[in-house]
C-alpha cells in the first residue's frame, strides 16, 4: 500500500472548520450546503485558486441518502419514518448509500487537485493513511475492508476488530476531488444503524430490486469511543485532525472564501437543491 507522501505531493493545505456554524453565506447550514461547499472547493483547487483543503463539518440528526436510495420502491414511506424520528433527510451527489449524521459524528473532507494523476483507489488510500495516523497512539488496528451488515458498505469501510466506525466516499469535479469520510466518534451507534436498517425495511418492503441494498445489522457498527474504550469527543478528534494535517504539511493556510468560490458555491447549491426537490416535498 502507498503511504500518504507517495499519493499527496502538495505541502500547503488550507484548513476550514465548519463544525460550529448555523449559516453559510446567508444560507441555512445543512448537509445540502456542505456538499455544495465541497464541490465549490473542488473546482477552486482544480482551477489553482486554492491550495488543497481539509474541511471539517458536523450536522445534527441528518440522514444522507445515496443516489440509489432515492430509487427504493417505497422511498416515501422510508423518508416519512425517518422524519418521525426527528431526522432531516437529503440525497447527496457523491457515491455511496445512506449514512446517519448527528452531533457525535465528525465529517472530514480532503479536497485535492490534479486528480487525473491520482486514481480513485489512491484517493481512498490517502484518507485511510490519514485516519490511521490520527489515532496511531490509541490503536494500530484500524483496517480498511467491507464490513458486511454495515450501512453504506464498501471496500474502504474503516473498522476495529470487525466493527465499522467510518465510511469513505469520493466526489470528482473537473480536476479536483473531495474525499469525504464520516467518523462515528461518540453517542449511540447502535441506534443510528437501527434507524438506517428500519429505513431500508420500510422503503423496500421485500420488493425485488435491481440494486442490492444492504441488510443492516447494528451489531457490526460502533463508535470510536466504544471501540477504543476511550471517551473521545468530536472536539478532541478535530484537534487530532489538525495535528495530523500539521504532521503531513509544511504550511497550513486559513482564508475567507473568495468571490469566485462563492460563485461556484451558489451554482452547486442550486444543483443540490434541485436534486433534493422531490425529497423536500415529501
């Protein structure tokens, strides 16, 4: 496997902390906003208007569906079920299937340029190496492979002793890419997984489908706090992420969003809103 420096050549990173904001450019800060921001940053790094970016984000009680989820035969009933549990529901524009976000889940995006020179596989590997470095003092047992029974399963599920605590997706725009990971840090991971399990049961109702949706087993999911037996918090993991970025970089920059980036954001936000029109109307 390649290490970080074999994949990532850039030495300057921009750091963006969006974990404690209510609005972005007068827009209510929701997961829809976050995916539009990541797209805007991917275009910006692609056009060499920004160095690579590490962005942190948190959204309370949100279920983020994948594009295939929106094709479930009884999707309306599934979304109604989630809303009754107090969840906001959106469809993202990156790969993968349904995931559960809340205040105990930290999302981290690595936004990289020159991705025509970086394979999709290498993009995932870079994120795996980054997360392993973040927690290297607590464990050497973070593995990347598909955890059967988890929600949003994939080859780059991250687990400890067979229990998944993170999943990675990737979104490529022009010559930029946003590699996104959710990290289950604290709180009730069993309950999160149970909501996703019940969503699929309600939305599918044993109807045959062309797409193979996961049969979610909450027992194979866990928070890092539980898996490491260490009472981690999102704030503490944010500090670990920043320190890891410092270890891998020569310089960390912080700057406001430029006029060009705001223009990119506005266009991508409209696309995300359009993608979610049917979901929002349910």
